[in-house]
C-alpha cells in the first residue's frame, strides 16, 4: 500500500471511529458511516469487504498502533522514565482532546458479547505494562509500579466517562494532574511535609 493510499485509509478509519464513538457499534448504521466517510455504499464495501465488523477491527488496530507508537514504546524505551511518563500524559490529553473525546476501546469493552475482546484486552494490558515499566525504572518497587499503573489506566478511563457524563472536560484535566502527582510523588499523603518527595525521585 502506498503512502497516499495509507493516509486515505487512515482518514476513513478516523471518520468511522467517530461514528462508533457517537453511536456505538450497533448504532453505527450504513447511512451514518457513508455520511461520515463521504463514501458511497459500494466504495465503503470496497474498502471493507467484510462489512462493519472489519471496519471496527481495523479502527481498533489503528488506535492500538497510535498508542503503541506515541505512548507505549516511549514509556518502555525513553531513557529518562519521567520524560516517558510526562509524554504519556501529554499525548493522552491530546488524543482525548482534553477530555472531550470518549475512549472507543473503553466504550466497546462494555459490550459483553463484543467480538473484539482480544484487541481491547491487549490495548489495556499493553498500557499497564508499559506504564508499570516506566514507574519501576523511576525507582518504585515492581509491585507498587504495577498497582499504580492499574490505578492510573483505569482512572483515566473513569475520568473520561465522568467528564462526558457531566459535560465538563475539566474533570479529565484535573484527574490527569492528580495522576501525575500519584506517579511523581512516591510518599503518599506526605508530599507537603517531605521536601524530597516534591522532586518525585
């Protein structure tokens, strides 16, 4: 596939993803998909001969690739773990539009009969593993790093849902700042009393 055709397909996948975010998998009708992509029914099925299930699988794979490149790999491979962690927060805020965009992986995970369970589990597992790796490199014991990674990844999802439910993106941004403190200050509730904790390292 050429670069231009890849970009064209990526653009179509992004449009389809927004339909899934707004209407859910079941609510993503053909009319909504054609309207969002600007493609006729024939062209859409030329892109995705196996229909909506293929569309969703490719959308989720597209999301996974983005997070792998922009968040997971930097968390695992950036020499300075704090730089990797801050990049995660910055990239996450950018991707979710400061709390205004819902997480499609999280949304589709709510469907108990989803055929995309393996992809969804890999996304969340990869994020937790990568974040735990960075937290451990920053000096935290492995068990604590694992626990923090689980807390923060699940907390980001919860913050997105709450921000959406309350129509208040500020909730998401406040939680992200709170998660930064949870990772950067290893002394629990004693940060203000212990100067060394303010440096987080």
